[in-house]
């Protein structure tokens, strides 16, 4: 199935403002800690653009990780409390590893981190919990995909890292609602609608290393989609890097957004996203 213009015209959608990077001459950068004197915390500038975000539930079974860059699956979890770190590591990580193998046909999966998002808990100062990110981005770049893979494999004592990275591998996120989502849902962009020039490498400076992500500049050709009222029994997989540069989806930009159909008293979004290194068969 193709997400062509006729499909986009027929399917229901919401019109929302999405936050894009303003084109700039210098490389965007942000510091995560108190920066040296005279250096601003960030040089990044952003602008909003009104975009249609399409409800794609009706054809979700036809969406492909390798074509559009994302896929929704039904995947129940045995985790009773996603705010319990032990349950995440002991139960959810193995579940996610098995899910990724089943969906992608991967021969190897390395789960390397996760993020919990709950604006209410975050604002109250609870550690380890963040607000939804409402900024169009992609977690890795063509360069940092390899950098992160090497870092995670080295941390696990893998010896033949360079040999492993000669085969096809990807960095895939699994996004799950902890409770039904009624506000600040996640939107994903059809990877095929993103031009290479829309992807802008941006530095995130930590005390001990520098990470690199893509921020995205506006392009009216971007095709945005979401799955309204996601349930805890569903998992949204989206690709943040693929070493194969052969026309398959490599970078699926994504962002949280303010849903105009949300009720004023809608419960705060609660979600968990998990990131994994996935190795495909040779």
C-alpha cells in the first residue's frame, strides 16, 4: 500500500502546529549541564508550522518499518508497574527483545536504554521521568548510529565489533502507552517524505561525551501520522537509524504534539520508550 495523496485526502486528520528547527549556518548544539562562562546553553532556534497529522489506524496493518519507517503491533506486556525499574529490566527488556526478533527477523537484539514520560510526575520533581518532547527530531544520525552501536557493544565486552557492524543493523525505538493516551500523542513522519537536506545534525553535549541527533527543518512534503488513543496493549516501533542505504527507510522523525481534540481534563500522557540495537540476518 502507498500513502499517496488520495489516501491523505480521504483519511481523517487533525491540524496541529509542529515545532521544526529554523535553518541556521552553524551546527545546532545544546549543553545538558552548566556550560563554560560566555557559552550560551544552546544556539538552536525553532519555528512552528501548521501540519496535518493523519489518523492511520484504518490501514495500520499495511505500514512497514522498511518502507515508511514505523509500525504498530499488538504486544501485551506482563509488566504490572512501569515505574518499577526492576520490572522494566527483568520483564520488559526480554519481552521487547523477543518482539523485535519477531517483527524484524533479527538474529540479535541489544536493548540499551529506556525513557519514562509523564509531565505531571516530571513537574513534581520525580527523578528518572521526563515530559513528552514536542520537537521534530530523530534520535540518531548517519554518523551517531555507528557511534552508539560501538559504545553499547563495547560496554558489553563484544570483541568483534567492527566485523558485526559490517552487516546490516538498525536502531529501533519501541514506544508504549502506560495508560490509554488522551493527550500529547506521538506523531511519526513517513521516512520516504523526508528529504536528506531536511536532516540537520545537532550536538547534545554531556559532561563525558557528545551525542549527535537529527533536528528537522520544515518541508511541506512531510507526511505525518498518529494512532489516536493508543492502548497499553499496543507498541509503536519506529526506526531511528538503518545502516542499509539502499532506499529503505532509515530515519523516521517523530514528535509529541498538542492534540486539539483532547479534553481539557484529559489525564496526563504516560509512556515508555525503549531503544534497541537490532542485527539483521547476513
